[in-house]
């Protein structure tokens, strides 16, 4: 869900089970509150993986998710008129993901592509020739519409097809091309809300639309799909003085009215018949059997199921009477699995009861045990419930790791915060997805974030290599896209998800459909090369799925040249021992002698003497000196530089 939609409050906050105790050389070298004091190094050791650990499902290496906003990816139009129409500003298509495009995505180490905005959502475009009803601008955000106001879960956005009548077949072909290139396909599922005018043309026989069988005379009934405001018709929000619908364009349906009687609750839980402009007014909230007072109208999940596998969860729900909305979303996800989709990204999962996730995800795993399930959850005190009870493979690591890393990149926070966060999340780190950009967050190069794509370089090294967490990249991140366009409803710093718009830096990598980077500037091409090298290494280095040892505390205490603008750690397995050091200072080089404590040297079984180190990302060689069981390495980092060294053992 876009950031401007999010809220920290929630009428149905899920139950917490109280029973659960220098840029010219872009190679890596030439390339809140302060945390509580950490007094000892933290080592994480490999152990037998729990049964719901995604690394135990047959996947090899570290997952890399490439998020692409499907509508924008292949668009070569450079008009970028605010509130521009599809014809004025252009739109990308499924067919733009050619073999060359997919090879370019794969080169970033990608294992999964999240095609954002695929399910058919409300749009301001006339597709009545295909039997699709017109959407009312009064309940659509932007001209191209929010991907999180889904109108038909059994179809795909007609904007994305060369032939809208053939849109499902065109998406099917894209799924097959993606698989041919060795990557899996993820799409959005938005269980908390749907478009105000939901109506599925493509639903299978016997499937009823959301709300089709509701008793709308009552606020709540367990098997209603929506909540209602009985006796009150829906009213369009009061627009702020600064806002003009469709940029002021005349439209036959833009009349300040939308027929909905009685009114339904709005997607973020707002219960007024007239939601506010800041509410998710284009959507209506789904009822999962949570009563208006917050109590639950379904079987709750016993605490011991936090330690049980998906098979046990699946058996628990057999024979249970569950709300109708549960069944509808089960059928939707199973439809897409049968279609060839390999997993889902769940929008605002924390606004839906955790029991539903146990039900849904266990049914998904029953069909595809390797399905990739990623959820958006922003309350850290709920993380473990949604992983253990809700059977999520992965959650966004936004509030913990990303927020701390962003402050470091902006020069507002210490790197010690990253050490502390890594320690605090150690028990669930393999489930926490790391990222620096996505459609909700500001672009790194935007002035409100870092103002310079180079500042993402040390951050990306740390984010991708510090833990067993999977990593996500957002399209255009690898070429420094700043999201500078005023698109209309969507404003600069984020690439708009509501408007028809071009993405200039990304378009230069596209190079008119060649997808070879031929139009990139020298600096953009160098940045792309950095990302390719780093992410390929991240996806394949065995040490990154094994142990971690923080080197920060010892070096901060003993090296006057090492500061809170540097971060050092080790990653290692039996086959590979790595030393990673990054410099977040954008204006000053850093030189110091890195200390490797005796505990780590002992674990690596290194004798006193000199040991060769090989740079893993083009940074050359170095030497590790071990004296009296303590290791030392001379480190020289340019501004925003990093090194990744591997210990070379003598045969």
C-alpha cells in the first residue's frame, strides 16, 4: 500500500497471543535513539532449520526479489505530463518483458520477480468494448489507478495487454517466459480491501463476487464480505482546495458522486459514510469475521501451533466453519497457483487476523510447499506471530533494519544501530526481507532520502550481506532512478504508482527496448555494474546462508580511525569465510587496521602467520596477519567504498 495510505492505527489490530513467551571508481574499493551498548561480539551459528524455515524448502542460495511496477517497466514514452492520459504518457505491457529484458533482470541475481499491479484494478480508461464497466474518478486515485484497489481478482489489468481481450493469455505467456529464464513469479494479493466497485467478469462458474450475498441492512454479519453503515449512502470525500480531480479535466463521471447505499466501511477501517481524503476512500474493507468491537467470530489458533508446521495448521482447519471471505481468498490464491504463479506479496497483512493467514497459507502450501509468501507487516511486536502462527515465509524488515539503515545513509544515525538490530532479529532474520527501495519508499537518489544514488552503495553491501535475509531490489534502483517526476496524483521522491508516467533513468537502461544499458551515462552504467556484481555474489555465496560475527564493537573500541560511519562483520560457512567492511562517509576516505578477535580466528582455525585474502567483487587482494591468535587486516576505503574479502587457504 502506498505510504500516503498507511496508518499506524487499526480498528482490528490483530491479537497478540499473550501465551507466546569516490564515485569515479565505482568498484567496491576504488568503487531514533542510539542502541544499547553492545559489550560482546555476537555470533550466530548454523543449526538445524525449523520446518517452516524457507531455506529448508528446497531452495538453494539466498533469494533475491526484483520488484517491478509492471505498468511502468516497458514504457518508452518520455512526455511525462502531469495527469497525462495513457495515450499522452504511454504505458508498459506484459510483452515488453522480452527475453532481453528478463536476462537483464536475471543478471541482478534475481530468483523471484514481483510483478506489481497485475490483478485488474480500477483505472480511468474506457474498456467497455470488452465488457468492463467504466470506473468513477471520484473513487479512483490517479488516472491509472491504485494497484491496491482490485476490481477483479480473476483477471489482470487490461492496460497491460496489447489486446485487452487476450490479457490473461498475454500474462500467462509472461509467466512462462519468466520461468524459462529461471525465475519465479510473484503477484499481489490485497486481502484487507478491494475496489469500491468490485465486479469480476472472469470469475469461475459458481463463484460469487465479494458482497453479492451480503445482508447490507446490518453493520456486521459473519459471512458478509463487507461492513456497512446502514441507512446512510456513501459520500465522496471533501477534496482539499489544492486537489483537482484528474488535474481539472472534465469527465462525465467526475461529479462528486458515487452510488453506494448503504455506505461500506473504507479500506483502512474508517466507518464514516463520508471518508476523509486521507483515508483509503477508493477501497472497502473486507470482513474476516472480526466483529466491530474487535472480538473474533471464528475459531482461534492454540498457542502451541507457533511451533507446528504447515501440515499441522492445515489439519487444524479441516472441518472448521470459517467466514465466507476466507473461502473467497483461498479460491483466488489457488486459482493463481494453478495459473502458474509461484507466490504472493500480501498487502497490509497486519490488518487481517493471523488465524486467516494460518488457514490461507497452509492451504497454499498444501498445493505448493515451495510457494513464496511475503507479507507487509510494520509492527515489530507482531512479527513472530505472523511468521510462526501466520506461516509467512518473509516479512518486510522495514521498521527495524531499513529505518535504521536509512538514518545511517542520511548521516543521522550510528552504524551501531545496525549491529543492535541484527542481534535483536537473529531468531527470525531468515524471514525478514531486506530492501532499500520499493514502491512505498522514497528513491535513494531523491533529495528527501539521500540525494545521491552513490549513498546506496555501502548500504546495499550491508543490507544484502549482513544476514540470511532475502534481498529485494526495486526496478530503476540499479541505475540511480530519483523519482523526480510530478506525475499527477503521485508526487516526486517516489515513482508514482497512480499515474501513467515514464521512468527516465530506467528508460536509458531499456535503450528503446534493447535492454542493454546502451543509453546510460558512464556513472549510471558503473552503478548498474556494481549492483550486478554485488547481487550475483549475494545470491550465490554459501557463507551468506550460514554464520555471522559482528566486528564492529571491538574495532570501535580499539581503532581510533574506525567510527560510527563504518561497519565491519564476518560471514562464514565451512566452505567460505568472508570479511565485509563498508564506509558510509560520503566525503572522506577511511584507513585503519581491522581487528579480528581471537574467538573468530579460532572458529576459522587459522594459525599464526599470513593468510591471503581475495577480493570478491573486483577489489583486489589483501593479507590477514594472525599473531597470538588475533587477526589484523589493513583496510583502505574510499568515500562510500566497501570491501568483501575471502580467506584463501593454502592447499
